[in-house]
C-alpha cells in the first residue's frame, strides 16, 4: 500500500466515463461546487480505519473517481454499481496504475462471499437504492464481523435542496424521493454508529450538507462499545 497523502488522489476529469444520468463526477472539478463535492471524499477518508486493510468494497463507484485514493488504503479494491461500464472503468483505472475488481450489479444482491470485506465505502450512493432494507442485509452479510461500513449521505432540508437546484439544476426530490429517511432507519436496524462527522460541523439540520458515519455490524458490537461521536470542520480533514 502507498503512504497516505494530504491531497486527494482522484481520477482526472479527462479520464472520467459518464456511466449514467446521476453520475456527476465532473462536478468535482467545478468552482465552488467541486469544493463541496470533494468534501464528501475527505469526510469518508477521515473515517476509514488507519490500520492496514485487506479488502475495501465501494458501493456505487460510478466512474471510479475515488478509487485511486481508496487503492492507497487497501491491498485489494473492489467495486459494484448498477451501470454496465465496469470493464471500461476498470481499464481506465489501470491507465493510472489502479487495480480494481469491478462488478456490474445491485447492492441488493451482491456476488460476494459472506464476510468477505474489511471495509465498505458508500459515497452518496445508498439513497438511490430502491429496496434499502434488502441492501442493508447484503451489506452486513458481505462485511466481516470486525469490519465497518463508512458512508456519507446528503442533508435533507428545503434549504439544502434549494441550494442543489441553484448550483446544479438537479432535483433532490426527483433523485432521492423519501429514501433519505428510510435509508437511515434501515441502516440502524443492521448497524450501530461508531463515529459520526458532519459538514458543516456546526449549525442545524437546515444547513447540513453531509452526514458521514462509520458503522459496525449490529450483531457484533456487544463487546465493542461505540466511540464518542464527533464532528469536524474543514481544517481538520486530511
């Protein structure tokens, strides 16, 4: 594994493959919007365990933009997404010395053995899944008993949704529906929160842009008390 870096190691904009209508990886390179988008990655990376990791799975990897950074944190990198461009993205990543095993499929029925992964990463992807309860069962199934799920979800308020529309022209209600609420209910049925970080780190839910969680499989947390939850501001991020 390579040493951690201060700057994000992302797939360049020119290497991105558009994999679907909600794949907006190019937003990461826009002024202002890009800074907000990249904050999700910094939040996620700040909660990935620091000890050596054998296998990481990214659920909803899209164009693979974060995979160069994730590859620095594990020995084996995997990804699953519903789009059919897994081979094209895998080949593109190889051009940048990133080896990843990419699969086309749903998080509701993953082609992996039980307890296969040490860490699962989901960056603004789980809220797009229709049957979130089924997906959460699958996430717990393929995660090792001592593994963790690290996920970031967008905030939910009329103000935040208005900001999304003004910056991008996209509609949160159209993309997510009410799944932002049902997702957390399903997640907490199968996992328990070990750490939480938000952006911004202060303020109310009206201005919450991102909620980031490190979660442990609920059935294995009896002997592992959750760490104190915390939130961070921009300067504390890696």
